[in-house]
C-alpha cells in the first residue's frame, strides 16, 4: 500500500526545501520510521513545549488568580509582567530556563535604570516558576537563586504634609476647590477616611451603609487581600450624602468626568493637587495616609495598633487579624469622629465648633462590620451642638 507525505504547498515551501524534506523522509523510512508518525509526534511535542513555556504557565497562573478574585489592577500588572518577559524568553520551556537566562532578561531593565521593574519582574517570575513546580512542569525556581543579584532601588516615600498648620492650609485649598463634583467631593472625603487612592476612586454605593455609618471595602479591592471596614464620621457621611444626590443612581460614588460607568482616573486627584499649588514633592493623593498616621500618632490619644488597623496595614496571622479587627473597632469609631473634628479645627472653620461627644453603649449580639466575627457591642454617638443633643439619624 502506497502512502503519501505532505511536505507543504508552493510557494510557502521552495523546491529545494521540498527536496530536502523528501530526502529526510527517505532516511527515516530506511530506519523503519514512519515520516507521517514522526511529523505528528513533532507537532505534539511542539504543542507540549508551547503549553509548558514560561509565558503559558504564567498566563495559566493569572487565570487561576482571576478565578480567585484577585483585584483587576493587580491582574493588569501581572499581564504587563508577562509581556515584559515575552519574546523568545517567554517561549522557552519553563523547565529548561536557567538562572543566567532570567538574569540576562532582568539586566535589560536594570541597565535602563528601571530598578523597581527589574526587581518586581524577578518576584513575579518566581511566582510563575513556583506554580510550574506545583503543576509538575518545572523542578526548581531559578528566580529564587537571583535574590540579591539585582540592584535595589532606594525606597521612595510618598510626599506628604505632616505639619498641622500647613495641613490646614491644604484643607482650606480643598474647601475652595472649584471643578467637577466627583473630583471636588473625592478631594473632600480623602482626608477624612485616609484610605488608598485606588480604594477611594473605586468606592461603590453598595459598599456604603449610611445607617451603620460604615464603608465596607471588599477584599478584591484591598492591597492586602482582606476586607476592610472604615467607620464614617458625621463629616464623611455629609460629604457622601451630598455626592449621593449627584451619583447615587450609578455604581461608583466618584464616577469619571467622562463617563458614569467608570471611576475617576488614576491621576485625577494628584493633578488636582498640582492645580491647587501643591507640587508632587510636597503632597500626593497617597500622602493623606502619611499625614493622618503622623498627626494621629503625634496626638497621643490613640493606640498605635488602632491607627495601623485604620490604615489597613497587614497584621500577621489570620486569628490575630480577626481579633484586632474587633478589638479596635470601638476605638476606631471614636477616632474617626475625633479626626474629622480635628480637621475642621485645622481648616479654621470658625463656624464649626468642636463637638463634644458622648458614647452610650448597650449590649446586643451584632456581626462585626467585617463579617468574620460576632461580638457583643453597640454604640450610639450623641453630639452636643449648640445645647441640643441629637443622634446622627435625627440630623
């Protein structure tokens, strides 16, 4: 029985190439090797190599993290890393990549002065290799062997105003800001809640509970991958109430200037600070966190651990983390109101007198705002203003 072997079609394959392939097939037949079977095997092996390439394994890792609910900004950064490690390196079988090969790729960024990028790429590559080991496609993590091989960039701290008088001037500038309502109210809220800029930009109405005076940020939006509850002061609630009349029918609290379907863009707050006369080496959107941390600690009124919890800084150990979320909640509620009142004073609003606060407690089993622990607590804050006690719900 005569069998045929397809060598390719003209002009994709030249006559010389066809003759060379024919001769190779004849040599295989001479050694009792079926050229068709060998060709199929070669295709299978090529497919396996492609699926076991560094890029393929890294993309599979990203798909896994997507299913696990990793925040979109983090997924976007991971895709960018895959692109940077693409090309011939990305096509290499992950099991065959050596530390020297990876270092060669990382040095390209280091030579261009991109020290942070080079180090972040090494860390991402390590995650890819470890996933390859876990899925039986690699035997080691060459990126782990490169720890210390790259130049470490100097730590950059976000510029922030920590002097009370200067911070008051910033607050007055924000109060007088004239611009798009989303930007204006985002600027006003940021000092009160001092969360990360991305968390504020992506704030959604479904996360805000006006009755309980709390903003619950889901874990998918948090840098530390844990849900975080933010107690809202009277001032914060008033800002949000004003904004609700403008964007309450949509998804985002602070929609984009261009479309209500998206949140404010990443650089909007920083650009607004520049327009108000605060250069990037003096104040940034992220700097409000530094300002709050510094001034709250300097006040000496609050437990440093409660301040750290308010900033959503990571606490080691899941049990300790849950405990701290409940243990400092009452203090954080009181601290949030004190902080907003203090901002009023710094801003120099003479018609906003410092409020006296009275806390009444009664016991009732209530789920903690972060949803992982139940404990007995309830609080009602009454503010004395011009001789009249009112609850928040009555205001």
